[in-house]
């Protein structure tokens, strides 16, 4: 009887793994502040493979039992919010997620610029911001709406000769700024203005960097600024409130319920 129950358990586990490997589609998870998007994806894979009875899964090794999974666009390690995950054939749909529409809530801080353009970096410049009014900022935001040219941050997931710029910089290499590129800002509004802090609501297309926007906005207002907090509230059809699975719900059952099939 004991052997039988063991066998049943093995079969049950095998079916969980088989079910995981037969998933095709997209779903969204909540990425917390701190880890990189790649770290979060690996934690998700590990959690699911453990549920399927794989006791020492190494998600970076592509073994037979491994899961075909990817994410639909890097969210900075300091940022939180919606991270779209593709599983199985859903990974082929991730490129449309990269170029699609996204929404963010960003808290900026006036008077301090940093090398990473966010709060994780070192302060490189401090400037007065006392002259800036709410009206000034609202007026300046108009010039950052629509189709604009934007220089991406030096610290980014963009690559030079196959290496990420952020990695090259941390190794002490000199990195040239990437050229300005066209990006689209569908909506940009000032939600709160309590200097030095201000809160922006942003809806934008692919390739847009909120950190660059806040840095450019600070300069345009004859001061400087960096991103203090960043939350992605929507990506494609996935919203933070309705669709994101938090870590305690990273199970086959919850993914089956949330999965948008190909």
C-alpha cells in the first residue's frame, strides 16, 4: 500500500510537470522592488518546478524538464509592478508586449540628479528647485507628450557588443550614450506636486524610459531630478489590480486561471 501511494504521488507530480510543460500563453505577475526581472522569472520557474516535484531545479540550465518561459520587457530592479510572462508558445508573443502600451506611476525628486537616474545611484548634482511651480511643471510636461526623441539612460538593459550597458559600467568601462530614438508618450499628467517630490501618471509605447523623462524634465525646469519610485500599473491588457499574481499565488492552479491562451 505504501509503494502504491508513493507511485500515485509520483504520477501526480509527473502530471503537474506535464501540465506545466503543456501551458501556452501569457499571464502577469507582480514584481517587487529589489530583484531584477530575470531574477523574478527564475524564482517563478523554481517555485513551479518545486511544486512539480523537481527538488533541485536550476532554472538557468535548459534541461528536458525545464520550462519554456520569458518575460515581456525588463522592469528596473528598483521598480515594481506588472511583469508579463510568456509560457510555451506564449514566449513568441512577448515581442508584441515589448512594443505595446504600458502605464506607470512615477514619483520623482527635484534638486538631485544621480548616475543611474533613480534612487539606487550616487548623487552627481544638486540644484535649487525653489523656483519651480506646479504650473511650470504642467506646462513643461506638454513638450514631453506625443512622439518625442529620447536618449536612453546609460544604466540600462540595452547592449553594446552583446554586453548590457549597466554591466559594462559596473565593471568600470567607459560607455558612450546611445543616440536619441523616437518614443511615444500617449498620456502624461502631474498627479501630485509637493516639492521636492512630484508624482506622474504616464502612458507610453515601447522603448520609453521613465528615468530619462524625469531627468530631462528636471533639466528643462532649470534644475535636476531623479526617479524615487516607479510602479508599472499596466502592460498590454494586463493591469496591476486585476491580473497580477503575487508570489503566494505562483502555483499551477492560479496560472491556469490567469492564463490568456495564444
